[in-house]
C-alpha cells in the first residue's frame, strides 16, 4: 500500500490535534516505526518519518516508558543503517535526543538514555574517517550537537567527560572543531556551576575536574540517580544585570589549568561562525564571572574584533560581558565608545530594521559601569547618552513606523531628562518632537495609509506618556486632534482608544477628559445639515464614550441627540438598526451619568420618542426598556443595574460586540432577574410576649386615663350603644399582631445586609381576608431586628397558618426571592379587649357584660353556653387570671370571688367567662355568640390551666 | 541561546497567507518549560500562530480600518520582539517572537528566555534574541538571495532544502551558522596544513585559480530643501564586497588626499583583527577633527562565497548634483522650473541617467508644455509622471534646465501621496551611476596583500556609485525644523528656493 508520507507527516505537523483525532498517537507511532524498519523505504522518506518524533516527542511518547521503548527501536534502526546514509543517521540521532530528553528519560538516567549517551560518545570520538568524503564528519558534528543538547537539558550530565571533549576539540583541525568547542564550553560552564553549589569546593576540586580525575565521590554522585533538576536556575543565564547574583567559586588567584583552557578556547574563537562564537563567549563569560580567580581581562584581546563586527550577536556578546564585568573589563572610555557605537548602529544605513530596533533597545537597557537605577527592567538612558549624541536618532516622517516609534520613545526620554536638568536650550528638543508629531498628523490629514494612522496614534500616546505635564503641548494636541476628527470622523475608534489608554495609564493627568470634552464640543457645534451617515455613526460612538465621563456635562449631547432624532431628520424614519443602537448606546451611558437628575426630562423625552417613533422594532423595544428603567428606578438602583454589565465585561467586550446593547443585556439579565435563595434567609417570629404585653398594657392605661364622660347605666342601653358602633363595618374588625424579622441561624455573609424587603403573605384557608404586603426598609444581622405589625381581618376568628415569602435586595444590587417559614396564628391571638366606647368607665362595661351574658344564655341559634372545670388553688387561679386574662377583665380586680372576662373576637364574636372557685373545682362559665368557637375555647382553657397547674404544683 | 520554534510564511500584501515551513524544537521547548515553570506558555498550533502573528504585524483584517487588537495605541510596535497573545486553553503571552519581513516572506522565531520569567527580563539580556535575529537574517538571505523577488519556483526549491539546511545550521534549536548562498558544498577533508585549524565558515577547499575580486559601492544620500530655514543634507555610505578563495588576505583601503575619514565601519566576522583607530570615527559624533584617516587594514580569511568585507559611512564636502526645483500655481496650470548642476569633481559619464518628476494629488495631466535644455522628456499621463532622460552625460556646461507649464485637466484623479500635498513635490534622479567613486575610497588606493606569496590577480574590481535623489518643493510636512544632526533617510530630497507666501 502506497502511503503518501509527505502529506501525512505535513498534516500531522500542521495540526497534531486534528491529525490525532483521526487516529491515536500510539497507532501513528507504530506506523512510523514500522516504516522506518522497512528496507524498501528510501532514505528521504525515512528522514521525513523521523521529523514528527523530533518536533512532537511528547505527543507521540507521552510517558517515559513509551519514550524508552521508542528510543530502543530508533537505536536499532540506527544500528542497521548503512554507513552511507549520513543524513538519515543524523536525523535519527536528533530524534533520539528529542525523545529521550522530552520523555524525561535523560534526567532519570534510564538505560536507553545511557546507551544513547555511549553511542554519542563513541560516534563523537570516531575519527577514523576512511572514506575521505567527510561523511562521518557531519555525523560526528551532529553527535556533538546532541551531546550538547543533552548537557543543556540535564546540566552536569557530561561533567566527567570534560577532559575528553577538551582533547577532541584540540585535535580536530577540520571546520567541525567548532562543534567540540561548543560542547566543551557548555560542559565546562555547567561543571563549574555545579562546583559553586557544593560547599567547600575550591581550587583543588576545580583542578581535579579539569584534569579528568573526577573523584570517586563524583562518580557515585552521578550513579546515584537523577541530579536535582527541580532547580531551574542552572539552566538560566547567569548574566542578568545589576540585580542578578552570580554564584562564585573561591579558588584563589592560582587556577592555571582553567586559565589555559579559557585562553585556548578564546584564541581560536575567531575561527568559529558568529553564532557559535557568541554562544561560546557567553558561556565563557559565565565561567569567568563564577570564578573570581580568573581576571576578566582575559577577554580583552577579543573586544575590538567583536565591537567592529557587522553581526548583531557578536556585538551583543560584548554588551553581556560588560553587564557581567562592568569596569573590571571596560574603562570609562570604552563605555563612551560603546554608547557612541550603539547610537551609530541604531541608524546605520546598511543594517536591517530589526537590528536597528534591537540596538535601540540595547541603549535603553545599557549595562553601565556604575548603574544609577536598580535595573528592574525599566527603560533608562545611559548617562553618557547626551542630547547631542541622541540627535542622530531624531524621528522623521520617512522612518518606518516601528523605527519612528522607537526613536520617538528614546528621544522623549532624552528630552525628559534634559528638561529636568534645566540646561540651556531647554525645550528645543521637545519642540522638535512635537513638530514631528504634527507632521505625522498632517500626513494623516491628507490621507495617510492605515499604517500611518496607527503609527500617529501610537506616537501621540508615547508623547503624552512622557510629556503629559507639558500643558502647552498637550492642549494644543487636543485642538489639533479635534480638527483632525472633524475632517476624518472615521478616526473615532482611534481617538477613543487614545482617550481610554491615557486615562488608564496616566492617572494623574486629566488630558483624556479634556480631549473628550473638546470632541463633544466640536461634534455638537457642527450644523446638522453637514452630517453624513458615516459622520453620525462616529459621532455617536464618540459621544457614547464622552457620556462615560462623570465630570463632563451632557446637556449638549442630549441636545445633539434630540436634534438628530427630531421629526425633521430622516433618521427615525429610516429605522437604521445600527444607528438606532448607537443612539441607545449614548442614552444607556447617560442613564448612569452622575448628573442624571438634571438630564432626566430631556433624556426621557428622547427615549420616549425613540420608543414611539423609531422605525425599527428592536430599537423601539430597547428604548422602551430604558425609558421604563429611567422612570421607575431610583438613580442608585439604575446605576447598579446598568453599571454591572459594563464593568464586568470591561471595555474590550463592549467594543467587540456589534452594538453595545448586546453586551448590556447580559448585565441586565442578572440585574433584573430575581434570584431564588436556596433556603430561608430570615423568618417572621412572634415578638417576645413580655414586650407585647407591655405595649398593650400601655394602651390599656391610656384608655383608663381617658376614661371620662357618660356611660350608660342600663344593660340594654349599654348593649344598644355598644352595638351601634358596629354600624361602621371597619369598626374593630382587625387584629394587629406584632412580629419581628430574624436572620436564620446559619450565616451567609452575602445576606448579612438586606434592603427593601417586601413581605408577602398568603392564606391557607378562608377564615381571614387577604393580607396586604409589608415593606421593611432593611434588615442587618448586627442591628436590632425590625418589628412588623401584621393586620389580620378575620372573617371567622379561627386559628390559621399563613404562608410568607419575601423579595429583597442585597448589597451587591441583586434581587432575591425567599420563602419564609410559615406563620401560625393561634386562637388566642385573635382576642381583643372589649371595644367599648372609650368614654365608658368600668361600670358601663360591666353593664354591657351582664346584658350580653343574659342575651347569650337566653338566645339560641349561634349562641351557646358551656362550663369548664378544673382543679386549681386560689392563688393559682389568681395567677392565671393575671397572666392571661388581665387585658380582658371586666370585673374589678379586687373582687376575687368572681372574675368576669370578655374576649372580643373580630369581626363580631364574643366569648364571656365567669370564673369562680367552687368547693371542688374552679368553674369557668362560658357563653359565646358563636358556638363554633367552643372547641377552640375549651382547648385554649385546657392549655392554660394545665400549664398553670404545672407551675403551681 | 536557542529558539523554540521557527516559521516561514509567505504572503502577497497580507493576502494568500500560508505557512511554508515550520519547525519546533522539542528539546528547547522542554528547557523553556523547566525555566518558566507554571508560567510556561506552550507554542500553539500553526494556524493559531499564523493568525496571532499577522495581527501583531498589522497584516490581519486588511479590509477593516480599525481592529482594537491590531491597532491599539498601547501596542509596543517599537520593540523588535513581538508578543503573541494566546487565547483559550494554555492562555498566555508568547514572548519574545522575532519577525522579519521582506518582500513576500515573513520569517519568525520564538526565542528561549533563559532567565527567570518574572519580572520579564529586558531583551538586551537575552542572547537568544540577537542569535535569533542573525539566524533569521541568514535564512532570509538564503531564501530570497540578493534580490527581493525570487521567482516562486526558486523559492519553493530552496524551501524544500530547508530540512537538510537546518540540520547543518540549527539542528536542535541552537543556531550554529547561517546557510550558505551557493549550492551546498560537499564537505571536504582539509589538506593538512600543519596545526592550522580551518575556519568554521570555510565549508571546503576551492581548487582553482587564486583570485580576489573587490567591488566598492558607494551611495550618496542627499536632501536639498533650498530653504533658508532648513539645511541641505547629504552623506555617503559604502560597502566593499570581496570574493576570494585564498587562505589569508589583507585588504588595505586608503583615502584620497583631504578625503573624509570613513565612519561607522562594520566588518565581516572573518576579519581576524582590527586596529582600534579604525573604529573610532563615528557619524554621530564629529567632535574631533583629528580623526584617523587611514590606511584601513583588514586582514581576513575569506569564506568561499562572495561576502561584504566592510561597510562604512562618510561625510562629503559637496553633493554631486546641486539642484533647484520651483513650482508655481498659475491660474489652472502649474509652472515648473528645474535646474540641475553636476559638480566639477564628478566624472561626466554615466551608464544611463534620468530624472523623475512625479505629481501627486492632482487630476491627470492634460497639456504638457515643457522644454528641456538637454536630453529628452517622456510624459506618462496616466501616472502623472515626467521622465527626463539625460542620457550618458551632461552637456559641457554641466548644467541642465527644464522649464514649462502643465495643466491637470484629465478626467480621472492621478496618484495620491500623503506627503506631497499642494506645492510639495520632488525630483528624483534614477540610475545616476557615475563610473567612478567620488568620495571615500579611490580605486588606485585599494591594496590587496596576500600572505605566503601565492600568485593572484585582482579581477574586475568594480567601482560603482549609486545615487538616488528626491527633490522637495515646499517644506511643509516633512521633517520639522532642521536640526544639526538631522538624520538622512532613504531618499535624497532636493528642493528649490521658492518660498510659498
């Protein structure tokens, strides 16, 4: 079967995830290995087959055991390869290194990785190139590369072969000596690093290391298993600027062996390619930095050659040396020369743009001999970079945008410093930069390309970033930008972006606000007749941004809005959905504007107009929603509702959505939906009975005090007067029950503070009239619970259960619905004292009692009389009356022989009790005009008497 | 020190974008993971990288005038290293991504950060960045050759050789060399030359005549504003290209009497040693008049292919052509008057010289009534361009003039340019290549020494001078006020002494 491996392999490397969705990594790996073993496949195909293993070893061999197996397979393929297949054998070595390193086999020193290491060492020493065609040379070079990579990934792996590599390097005279040099220098660097980490290591150990007499301890160390690889610092460069610390190896001045190795490497360094040279010099710089015994002057002979080179990596190496050694290698003159050189190279006509940008970056992070700053990565200028020198890097309109911006940034820093120092000719440089900015602006104005436009706004931001405090320039910039905007309104997003970023980044400046204010002015001043629809779209976008500014007055914006949607304009009729939404976007921001109070009427007019007249239903709907929100919600609530979506989404989201309404509605849903709590947050509980008694007693005493005036003497007259009160249907028809709200036991901090609580009650039977809702302003966990008065209007005074629920708001502005525990209304809670006319004295009430009693006992129908007896001592009886009946007592308290008690139960039921102590028991004579209450009365009496017995027995 | 991944992308002005080659270096990625720890961001798949890279380079969504991700003013476009903001799973920032773009190709690589990831180290601390730049430039040179536009077949065939090229120059993500331009030389066993080691850039031995070719090329840049408020500017930069196959050569360059010293000298890395005085003269600092003025000695061991031995800049006393350019709007026509004067020191002999006068932001040309004192005039009405062919030499007087009227009454608007508005315009000589160098090095002052007295000859030493100019009429939007070290830019710009009201 002919498989097109080129296509398969390229499909895999283009998108491994998609490729592997059609097969498994295991199956693909098996296929690859099978094909590699196939003798019929050509070398070029096999080279192709190896590449997935080089590029994605972790996908194909996810575990170390798979890596191990694959490596063994590859090694056997390698062993069977004919000697002339050099390319394939090289690629196989690369694949082996990739698989073993990435599956962590190397770091745990697995058997396969040991075998591979042996193979590499053997190939790298195999100098018997009998064919004379140099084929083996490149295989040896590749083996060295693999060894170097293994050492780089597992530092210290090859430390004990240090001397071997040194020898190989010196013997090799073909151009591949550079492979050995690279390997040797890296192993040396890592070995020295390892020594610095060992306590007590010094000259002796270094000598032993370099001489190849690696001590037994070392060997044991190597064999004991993986070296400690959790610390990645050994992998990272040791030259990190003034803040970096370099571990050091105290050897004393005498380290001849190391010195001779270093000088031999350096002497031949010029024979390496620039890239290898740079790597070598970097490694050696690290070594010398770690061993104070070797003077950095060892590099001196190389410096001029490196500084004169056209290769960026070589010059960079000298900068890194400077960073590591400062004035121990570079004099003040050298430093001045290097700064000058960097400036010259930053604008050299024969260098490429990325190189020049890199050199400019190097100027901004120049490793000074005596750095003033702490080198925390910020861009600072070297002291030696004078304005005169830097003038070579003045930006011009002919620069490409990246170069121009880099130069502008650098020169801004220069002039910023110059301004601070207050030297002569101050401000001239700044004036130049500003004029440059204006030149860019003019190019944008006369139709510059998109790139120019973007570059101009980036330049403006840079200018503001550095010079926001220079009022005269920044205010002039505002003016120019407004003029530009009027002519090119399509720049609105750029201007908004500029305003956003200056506001974010330059907190102490109010430039953005000034710009937005000026934009608002120019937009609202333009005669409407001149507006194109593109202009209008941009203007609305800009005004929406302006409306986000709390400090900018919005009257003129509103005026603009109302004039564009005025009946005379065609906007409303056209019903353009996008434009409509743009208008709404402005309105939406105005809804949360702090000065909303003063904008209310015109804004409501605009929204109403849109809701009624706009030619697009969606826009109408949204306008209506906003109108409803505006007219019904308080400003705080409105701000909470609308602000939520805006801040959560952030600016990015707002910009990306097609119209802001899409993003808005997300915020609105969460704000406008009422969420359901999982369990009761608080409950309505009966108020402490003691308290309630007090309040009732107060009322009673009030009544007593106002006791004056006429009261009928005759029972019948009293009855008549009493009954006449009920001509008014509302008279004494309600009972008022006192409750309070109490937080549930398990605290949920979200609900510690509740606001605008609306309690809703529903009935479980038809004994009572429906209850109206009750509002409670707030309920805080730490404050005294608020009292709630429940006004029940009974149809029949039976005990009942009320279901209760509540809607409330939490501090974060969300609304919640919660179901409260049910409220039981007991029979006795419906008792009321006799609603006798307030002027009556006790005598009148007594008359009434007697009249009623006679009537109830004589009449039939609804009326009924009964007797309840129980065993109670006299004292207990008095206690019982005092405790339960006092508010309802009609007879005089001093007359203990017979208590006359009257319970009034709305709407018009009465229960009369005559309580006397007989010989054998206490008799409760009961008369009522509603016989259905008898069962409740008897259970009530039973309850209170039995509890009284308990307390007194 | 290494790169994590490499991509080569081809495009046609942002359209038809495709990744032509990509390579991930898994072992370097492994190191990156160890170094960055939890903040490691893995390299996403090709298509994602492509998308992010184009956005970062400002090439995505070319039909949209503003895309926040692409056009944001906070964007750090001024850095040579890009950030790729990876979204979705494995979210994070890939940095530093280097990208160089030339003609139809974008080459990009992701460098290893061998430093603690937080706070982000400055680029200047990462050797991998300059190495990446060198590698990319080498690959670009290999793929595109010296010209910018290779035919697509040549490009495809070079791309096809990349896997084996990378095996040599960047086998495991650590760049070792840049690819050679010529066909890959078969590695040869060096002739034993004592203990002398072979330079790594010599891929083999040349068996043939010992020849050294030297070509000097100087380019003069000039801007002439013809304005009181702004200085005219000119300078020269040059290169010395060498092809030689001898083991050790020394080229010595000497200045003419009173010649300006060579500045900002950059040498090829095969130059074995340099005298410190050669490097001291710098264009950015003209403080010392007693600058070193030669001879400039460059001992080197040349690679097998032609290479640029050194490049330099220099100050020139006078521009080779002095010109004036006047434009005047008269009724419905434009009055044009040009005068060009060749300096006495320039040899009056060119390959073929012409001057271009483009007009922008106007309707197409109608009637053109222009006379020239020498040469002939071609009018390209659709491009609003006058081409003034001066031929191989100026007249004896060394002065030519052009005078006349042009009306712009064509039916369609001509080409536009945001710089050349109203009366701002320029004239630009093309192919102005005198057959001798004027500045810097003199032909007879170049000495080539070869060690060990092998026989050699200097063959076809070419002396080329390129001269490109632009001429600007009105000084409105160009470069701000003149400043002493006002940098020059790719074109020479001339201007007349005409001052607008």
